[in-house]
């Protein structure tokens, strides 16, 4: 079976080093709830309605989604350079 880097698309040579990447994208909450001018019942109804019409699978992805990739060494190095900045530091592209 031929394997390709899922980031750059390059074909792996037999025995070539590969890297697995697991990304977890989880919604973050800063504790702030906007105050609504509207009646709270109206606001609740609006939220319930929005949830009712949203595909449950899509709604779950909004909260947490895992992505698995197999990438080559040069893509791995680029990824580390881009994102391994320590906590809270800004990643600039
Ligand atoms: Zn690659």
C-alpha cells in the first residue's frame, strides 16, 4: 500500500520515518456570558431552536474534534517550528 504525507502529499519511501499527528480542537470558554436585553425565555427558546436544527454530529464537532494525520519529517519539523511556542504565546503566520 502506498502511503503519502497528508500535509504535502509526498509519497513515502519504504521504511521512511513518518510522524503521526493527533490534533484535538476543543472549544474554550473565557467565563464571559454576554448579558441579553431580551427576555430570558425568548433567549432560551432561540437557543433550543438553534440546537434542534443543528446536525448533532456537527454540533459535537463544534465542541471537540480530533484529527489524525500521518506526515513526513519535513512537515513535522515545520509544524513544530510553527506551533511549539510554549503556552499562551502567539503563533504568527
Ligand atoms: Zn510532508
